[in-house]
């Protein structure tokens, strides 16, 4: 019986602690913006480089994405020593896809379907 009372009181105290000291999503975002130097500093960023690794077909697939403001993107994916590249310069998309036997850049066309 003492164990149940102790557990009940302990649970109430823990729950009270987390409700009193919880942060809102806005608080967390504002704290992060302040920690990195403010919105002016964030807006001054012109280029971002994202590197990562995906896992598929039983192997690791590394990728690098470079984004340049306002709308230029380069994506490089390497599989089995071959690198596929896709790029967008703000108006036209290009890709080099050695997996389809092409080592020359080709325009990416968007097939718009009616329906």
C-alpha cells in the first residue's frame, strides 16, 4: 500500500514538473534563431551543402546536395563507383545518369499528363 501511495505522489510530482516547465514550439524556434545569431544571419546564407547516406538494395548510397539561392540545385548520388548528377539552374533541369548508359548531360523534361 505504501508503494502505491509513493508511486502516485511521485507520478503527480513528475507530471507537474513537466507541465510547469514545458516549452511551446514557438519558444523552441525562437531560442534556436537567437542561438544561431538571429534572422538576419539566417537570411544572409546563400549556399547550403547537405551530405548524407541512404540505405537501399543492400548497400549504402551516399549523396551530396548543394543548394544556391535563389533556386539552383545540384544533387550527386554515388552507387558502385558511378555518380549520377541532377541539376537545376532556375529554369532548366539537367542530369547525367551513367546507370542509363549516358555520360553526357541531358535536359530533364517534365511529362505533363492531362487528366
